[in-house]
């Protein structure tokens, strides 16, 4: 048999089966498509990243704009507050400026005092009248404040020799800071000056003379009659008058001023400005230091001193809640329309004497036409009609921490 010849495959090397060629082309197409889609996806992803970046930028810009808006709003609020504060401070400052209208109001009434002021006795005669009715003055003048030992301190205050009471002395003595703080109440002196100048001053609750002595030294008043019930304060007051050569110009008496003649109990505070008269119905206070002191009505006391009421132009009252009682014993002086009064107003202290801020206002409204609240924190008109006194002092009646001084006077 003939053996079959081997199959020659040399002609099949570059050829592929028909189905295989189609599959390869499809795969390549798919790969190309995939690449294109990946490119498109990458492009879309890039666009999304760009969009996200743009959103982030816009958000940051919006946040910055909001912050700028908030900053602008805050700045506007700050400027508005500054404006309101400036307006308020300007209103406060205007109240500190003495009023020419007040001078117009009182000029005619003060002119009527000229004959009486011309008749004011000389200093020596005034001092002799004081010695005649006040044994305390003669004793204090002879003894001097130094007799109180560690309870007094001598110093120089703006060129004046000055005695200060030390109610509760410390072993180390007064501090340098305390000594440095001793000065005269210049703001209060200035704020009342338009009605306090000229004539005779009456200083009730005179303490050491901080309100009356500078007025005499500055020439604001011809003379000042001073009532101070506390023995230690009174000794310093007399020492300040005598040591500065003011005898006869200031006339001090150790007496409380109230609504009756007789004697009263004085509660001595830990500070020299806090002593006050005790009402009869306050037995709990008997456990603290109490001294008995003489008491006079203002009208009776001035009559004994032979003071011409027509020559009086200014009364200062700082008697720790006893103000209404003082007015009750001063009908003759209250009838003199030329006299301006400065009174401390504190609801809690008035209440302890059985009166109130409304009681005090009602009494003042009977005798005066205008008032000035000397509270330096207030704004608004400086002088107001006396009919508004109750409303004007309503804030004082609102709590124990509120107090003020009020200046009352009558217009011509």
C-alpha cells in the first residue's frame, strides 16, 4: 500500500479561522470604546471636580460676603451705640453746665435781700451771739480736737489746716491712700453755685465743714451757720474753723435740727458721715453706740442766734433721713422765697424716720417752683418744674442703693 503523504500546513501560517477574526475586531472595538468612555468619564470627573472646586470657591466667597455683612452690621451697631452714648453724655454734660435761666429766675427775689444783707452783723458780733447760746462752742474752742487723741487726724488739705475724725482708729493709723483721698467736694460746690452765692448759708449736718468752709473761703457766702450733733465731728469742725482763722465767718453749734426742741438719740456709725438720729420706735438700735444730743427746730435755733432770715440765701441739709423732720420745724424760713435748699434724698433712711420720698416731695412742692436733681448720671433738662419732682425722684424710691441730692428754689 502506498503511505499517505503528510499534510502541508505551510500555507496556513498567516491565516485564522473566520470566527476568530471577527472576535478579535470586536474585542478591539470594545477596548477602544472602553478607553473612550474612560476618557469621557475622566473628563466628566474633571468637570465635576472643577464644579466642586467652583462651588467651594463660591461658598467661601459667600461666607466671606456674609462675614463682611456681619462685620458691617456689627460696626453699624457699634457706631449707633457710640452715637447714643455720645448723645447721652452730651445730655449729661449739659446738666453740669450752670444755667443762666436759673440766675434769671432768682435775680428779682435776691434783689429783695439786699437791705437785710447790708445789715448782717460783723463777725465778732455773730460769734458773740453763738457763744451766748452754745456752751459746746466755748468748750470745743478751748479744748481743741487734739483732746480726742487717736480719734482725730490733722493734715493739710489744699492749703487749709484740716482735722478729720477717726471713728474706729486702727493700730497702724490711717493709710496713705485714705489721707490722699481727703479733698473738698468741688463738683457739688460747683453744681449748686448758681443759687448758693450771696447772703448767709445754713449748713445742717455740717460734719467737718467740707461743704461750708470752702464756700466761705471762696467768698460765695458772707457767713455760714453750721449745725453738727456728733461730738467728734463737731470738735473737728470747730478746730477747722479756729485753725484757719474763720471764727465769726462760720458759726458752729453742736445741735441736731428737727421738728421739736428737746433732745434726741444719735446713732454713731463706723464712718463719720453715717451718724443719724434714731426715732423713738427703734429699740433694736440701742445695742450700738448711741449718744444723747440736744435738738432744736431750725426756726427756733436761728432766732436764738439772731439770724435775719431775709439775709439767708442757701440751706444745705444732709441729716441721714431726717430731712422731712427738718422741714417740719422750718416754716418761717420756708416762707422766705429767696432761699434755695439742697437736700439729700435716700428712701431707706427716710423710711427709718417714719417718712418717705413722696412725703418729702409733697412738702417741697408746697414751697418751691423748680428743682434740679444733682445726680451726675442723669440726662435731660437741668431745671424742672416742682410739679415733676415726684416722677423725677421715682428712681430713688426704688431701692436701698439709690440716693441723690436735690436742689429746690423759687422763681421770681
